[in-house]
C-alpha cells in the first residue's frame, strides 16, 4: 500500500466535498463549504494538499480542477486502521464496543451489523 498522509480536519472537510461533488475547482469547493473560509484560504489549503499528495490537480486552461489522490474508502480504511492501532491496541472488538457505547445505534445499523457478523462467520468457515 502506498503511504497515505493523515489529513488534518480542514483537509478532511475539503476531501469530503470532493468525494461528494467529484472533481472540482477551488471556487466550487469554497461554495460548497458555504463560504466558511475565504477563497485564498481554500486555495492555499488545496495547494498544500496537492504538495502532500492528498490531491491531484489538472489544469484546464486557467482553471485548476482538483480530485482526491486516493478513494474515499481507501482513505477511511487507512484512518480507521490507524485509530484501531493507536487508540484500541489493535482490537476491533474494543473499537466496536466503544462505538456502540458512545452513540445509540439505530435498528437499521444493528440489523446491518448482525448481517455483517453473520457473513463473517459463514465466510470464515
């Protein structure tokens, strides 16, 4: 697996927009964030993200279009593995117990969890 740099909170906001919209310009990202930050702030952040390898940039004339360098799933999996290892000593069980204790799960969530556990049990035999 290629090295994925851990995004900051601000970088995760930008990634969230790009995962939702697809490839976008700085202006589109800024508009989607609701003007929380100025254009030059978002531009600088996205330039830094490009230098760090978190984003890829393509020039289309004077416009620069940005896209995540890694898929949403790959980035989330990397962050989750880091969290499991650092905060839960590598224990998936401790992560799940903490998650279920910290926030009430909906019936739909519990049904999906049961389905996934059943698949894991059947698939593992």
